[in-house]
């Protein structure tokens, strides 16, 4: 019906003309990249601050040991952000008493009887600032390694044998399906793609769902709603709004896609000296046995520029091997499905309350499955065919987010169909439910609404 | 012929009955007043007419046949709580609302130009609604209500928020719409404007119809046989002349004359009364007192409320 069309176009046009839409379209990709990269980056920034740790050793009687008799001297190697100082001839109490006078960030106390400890032992660490997880692991691991080889040495096992005991394993993944062709493994790019897709859907549902809610609330509080629903049905008004804002979301997505492709093409031109000259053989080290092949690691030392170019061209090449149209198609389907599902619920909330602060109590139950979806998604891009991932990618409340993480890996058609069908059925259901609440809510003012009240509204006649 | 009728409308909400078998009949080409104290159920009835909510029982008729949802394009509704999109430009918004009522863009544009000139608001076309004063917004909303020239116009408290000049402008506009053939349902608490404008009324109180009919007839039916006598001199002789048959309702002094309002006993006409007092006083005026709609409103509503509370006890 063309009245819905009118509403959709009003919702669309008023939003697409806003400056905020233009700004978001331009800086959105940067913002999201930052959102994904920033936490890791911030962690490294903090770590760069060097922590000075004093190591105090004592003999079995608790007395300080001279330089030459120290067991643990240089056992824990320095890291770029941790420096260990091995104190000699000092009792633990002395250094602890000097809290004000020294600059040490922490004191590690290593009694020599640690050497003869059993399966488990504790080591005291005195801190000014709680140690980071990385530091704890580093210290514990170093002592463990030392004690391990020490115990073997005591049993007269030669040092070179001890060295050869340890082997570090990384999987060199080769897609069986494409074997024996020389296909490069694309797992990491797939993971990245799935992660970005799932994350983007999560953000989109929240962002545009909230826009629906605010839009409904605006119509309600400005009281224009009564005029409009004397011309169109409440259902038309609600759907018009949901569709209009959904189209805004799609526009933004397409704009970002084009922008991203444009920027990376540009970057390739600028960073890459001779794009055609670089082949995959150069990108992936020939000597795969010694390399962690899961990351495309350039071995050429010709500076960062070339290294970045290698990375980029490697990723682009890998992307070529993924069914990118399936990914984009799935993104659009799951975005729309998830958005309509949650958007209609957001619309119902907007209709039920009088002002933005009252939305909180109803937002809570909607937020829970979304956040759950995000957590499962993060888990499933590590294990895309695990039970958890499979089930949550079929359950409609979380499927839009979780399925995106699985899509780049081949998902069985049956699961895809089940997930899609359930999503459609569910959003039809939530839309029906929301329309009932919406219809009554938009004309209800000055009343604190409870869940019981909402339940009654659902069953009101016409 | 009735352009619109609602018959035996019942609307229940979870904890109360909003309308209890209320009927209204609106003759074509007239102004119909829907009156009642706050909370009587007026807004609910107006929403039912506008298809915003559905009645639990009862039927609506439009132009002689059953009302169907598509008929809302023949209605223009100005709700009591006014509202427009605040961030949207006036002209764009008016166009949008007109199109929602089924007008084409071009047609809406032409009519809007006409009305914007008539109301001298052309300069507002590109302004955002939030930049206008409340009165200005109301004017815009009035224009958007009547723009599609609906057969039935519904105004809920149309004058609230207007200054006397704009109120007058609006009243004239409403009269003009009636002359052009529109039928108007008009809900208000302002009884003065009811007397000025309405042909028929229905008064509802506590979800039920209390009074209905032609305004003039209602006023005649509610006459209480009260007369106002203007005179000079003492009032004692007048009261003596009336001989206890009548009851003084009110008395007051004008600049030159004194006035007394007297309710005549049963069977006593104005002529009888005049005959009785004429020899005893210097009469300067003699009028039958016709009750105002305001008085009728208060009397009937209070009477019903009292009888109800008696019934409850």
C-alpha cells in the first residue's frame, strides 16, 4: 500500500539528509576499525611502561644468599616492559620496609627450597600495582621451566637432551576439499571476516533498533501520532518506520562497502610498488616447516612498506577464494532479519513508555540475548562448527550475530535453511506482538507501564 | 440526512467502562457539539470515529451506509493534544500529512499555497516547526486538518492556545466550512462557542448520553420560568404584589435601574406576572431568562452526579 511507501520515504529521506548520517558514513569504517583494534592497542600502550621488579632470594634458613650462590639469578628473562633486578645480600623484610625509599614496582620472593617443591607451589609477589596477567604468566612460566630442567639436571640428564625435549607445534592448515590443488589456507581471513560481519550486525541492530525506538518515542511525545494514525493504521506506521530505518542501515552498509573497497584499492596503489610483480610464492614463505604459516608472514626484509603490501595482497588473494557474495548476501539477510526482529521490539518499547529514561527497564531483556550472541560469536569464530556455535546460529534471537561468524566457513545447507526459516518466523511473531503493544501504547500517557500491563495490551481487541 | 451516526457504542478498558451505549447522530452540513466534563469519554468516542480504536460493541454509519476503514480519508481530525514533527519543515510536513490523507503531491501543493496565503503564513514554509510559536504551530495544524476538504471535520478543543484574534479567525473559518457544505463535530468545554457555532449537541457524562438535540430546543426545554424585571424604586411593593407565588432567584443593581430575577410559580406566565407587578412599580424592562448552555451543562451534570451518588448510598 502506498501509504506505507510514504512513511518509509519520509523516514528515509529525513534521516539520509541529516549531517550525522553523512559523517557516520564517512568515518564509520574508521570508527569500527578502531573499535576492533583499539582494545588490543590500548593494552600494548599500557604495557610499554617498564615495570621494575626486584627479585629477592633466600636460603633454606631464610637468610640472604651471596651473589655466587644464587640459584635463581637471571632465571626470569627481562621483557620489553618488565625489568628484573636480582638483589643480593638482602632480606625480604629489608626491601619491604623500604617501600617509600625504593622505586621498585614489585618484589618477587624466591626461597631456595622451591627447588625441592612438589607438584604445586606458591611464590610471593609484593606489588604496588597489581601485576598484569601477562607478567604473572611470564614469571610463573619462567620459574616452571627453570625448575623443570633443574630437576632433570639433578637426575643427570644432559642439557642438550633437555633442550630437545620440547617441541612447539602450530597447525599448518590445508583445506582438504581443495587438495591436491595448491590452495592456501584461508582460515584466518575467514575468521576475520566472520568476526567483522557478526560484530557489524550486533552494532547495526543496536544502533538502528535504538533509532526505531527513539523515532516512535518522538512521535508519541510530540503527539503527532494521533493525527497520523487517523490516516493510516498503527501497524502501517510502525512498519513504515522500521522499513525506512532498515533501508538507512542498508544504505550505510553499501556505502561502507564501496568506501572500503575504494580505500583498499587506493592503498594498494600507493603502498604496492608493482602489484603484479608480487606472487603468492613470495608472500607465503617457501619453507613452511619453520614458519607459523597461519599468519601470512613476509620474510623479505625490504622495509615495512613492502611487508604491508604483501599482507594486503595476501588478504585480497585469500578473499578471492571465499564466496564473498554468500557472505554479503548472508549479511544482508541476517541484518534485515535480526533488525526487524529486534527493531519491532524496540518500537514496542518506544510506544510503551513516555520518555527515554523509562526505556531502561524494558531494554534489559532485549539486550541480554544480543550480548549473549556477541559472546557466542566471539567463541564460534574460534570454533565455527562447535555445538555452541551451531545451536546459537540456529536459535533466532542470536542467529544473526552468530551465523555471520560461521558463514565464511562452509555451513551445511540444512542448518542455513533452518536458521533462516526460524528467523523469518520469529520476526513475524515479534512484529505481531510489537504491533499489539504499539497500538495501545502510543495513545497511553502518564502511566508507568509494567510487564503485566503489556501482557494485557497484547490481548486487547482491535 | 445524517452524514455520520454512531449507534450504541460500548468501549471497555480493563478497569472501567469508557462508553456505555452512546449514540450520536450528526446531520449533514451542520456543526455538532460533543460535550461533556473531563473523563466523560469524548476523546474515546472521537478516536473510535477516527478508527484509531475499535469499539467493543455498536456500529458506525457514514453517509447512509456502514462505515469502513477507508472512510477515514473523508475525515479531518484535529486532536486535543496537538503535535507535529518538530525537526521537520512546515511545508514538507504539511505535504506529507496531506499525502497520507490520499491527496496527490501536486494537488496538496496547490491547496497548501492557497491556505498559506489566506492565513498569511507563507513565510513559514521553510521553517522548522520547532522555530514556530505554539499558536503558529496550531495554525499550521489547522490547515493540515482541513486541507483535503473532508466531508467530516472533527475538532477537539480547537480554540485552546489561540489568542482572541486568532480564535475569531478560526470561528469564521469554521462557519465558512459549514457554508461550503462540510459537516463538523466539535468537542469543547467552552460553552460560549457552543452557543455561537453549534446546531446540535450531545452531552455525555460518566460514559452515558445525558442530553441531546437541537441547541435552541434544548435551551427552550430548560427554561425554568424565570423572569428578569428591571425597575426603579423600592422592591418591596413588587414582592408584595407577587404575593408569595414566586421565588426570588437573584437581585442586583445596575447603573440606574435595579433588577430582580424571579421564578414564577406553576401556572403563572410572564403576562400574569407583569400584570401583577405593573401597578406597583416603575418597570423599565421585562425579560424571560433563557438559560445559557453553560448553566444547562452544569445543572444536568451535577444533577446526574448527585442522583448517582444517592443511588450508590
